[in-house]
């Protein structure tokens, strides 16, 4: 009886995870009150990258994406700004780098550069980093990079992870019960 209940719970759990894995990820929408950059490296030159010039603050940008990237199991991470050179491109300026992770599905990186808060430039020299685009001044440039996965990869990763966890559980059980005998 207990084995049947365990098998039923296991099947229901797997069905729910598979439904999660095949469901679409939230679509990225354009940042409001911003202008989409057409500069090299901000469009098709880099895969899955887009950038915006804006006067929105970091809090406003992150809250906007937090509201628009809803989904079960979403995890928000804050990375050091230097990491943006490895993730997006090696010449990017950065003040903050945040990531929204949808486990087994996709990651969305949000890199923000606010010239007035540039910690790598002395305050009196920051004015040379002022953001001008199409003859208008902006306080920030936001660069978004998505790292998606395809459905077969999601399912394979889940199955391999599940097999690994089950194997570890059974090995642990064998070792634990052998010591008690």
C-alpha cells in the first residue's frame, strides 16, 4: 500500500515538473519610458542581447522585470558587476548585474550602467561617461541577455538529475542500513 502511494506521488510530481518544463517562459517586453539601442553590439551582433537607454532607476528597472517575468520557481540573483564582462561582452560597462533564473528553462541577465554611479571612475571624472544617444542624455543603459534552453535539453537535464538523486538516495540507504546491522 505504501509503495503504491509513493509511486502515485512520484508520478504526480513528474507530471507537474514536465508540465512546468514544457510551459513557455515569460516573454521579454520592452522597457517602458526607454529607447531601444540600435548601436553595434546591442542588436543582432550578439545573440539574445538587447539594450535600452533610460532614465529609470535600478529599482524601477528590476521591479519592472520582476513583475513581467513571473513564473513558478523564479529565482532572483545579484551578481558582481564585473561578471557582466564574461556573460554579455568583455567591453560592457556595468554598475549592477541581476539575474532571473527559471530552473531548467532560462536565465535572464539584466546589466545596468548608471554613469553618475560608476564606482570605477572618480566622481569628478564621471561626466566624460555621460550617456548620449540620438542627441538626448540618459542616466542609464540597460542591457538584457537571455540564455534559453530548448525543450529536449530541459527534459534530458531533468531526467538525468532525477536519476542521479534516486541513485544517491539508494546508495545512501544501502550504506546507512549496512552500518546498523
